[in-house]
């Protein structure tokens, strides 16, 4: 789900998810996203998960912490990477590996 002003082209590339094992209900998803004009990513969904969220890994007081974020700014013409150790997607309630 994107919030912006009018029609815009959005390109997603290099999307991947680490393989899960049977019974593992959660996985991280990673990708690059580029919009032709300024947008804000305000939500995500996946047909293979009951719920998907935008998350961020951040070091605080010497500890890595993960938290959900409400939005990710997508500057016009700039690729934003969702990658391990930073912004990424979390998939919850996976139906299978």
C-alpha cells in the first residue's frame, strides 16, 4: 500500500526470502523498491502469509533491536533497499515452507 499524489510507476526488483523449514511460521523478505515520484510505503501484504509488516533492525545501546515501522519514504527516482540488518518485511503465519 502506497500513499502519494496521483499515478506513479513503482518498480520492485531483487526480491528474495530465505528458505524456511516445515513449521516455521515467520520469515523476513527483502527487496529493492523505486518509485518515479515521491511516495510513502504505508503497508504490505502477501498471499503466502496471514500478516505482513514493515520492520527495521537498528542498533541501540550496543544491542540490535527489531521493530515495526509505520511507513518508509520513497524519494522520487531513488532505489530504497529493504535488506538484512536494516529495513525489511516480516511475513507472519506462513502456510508452508
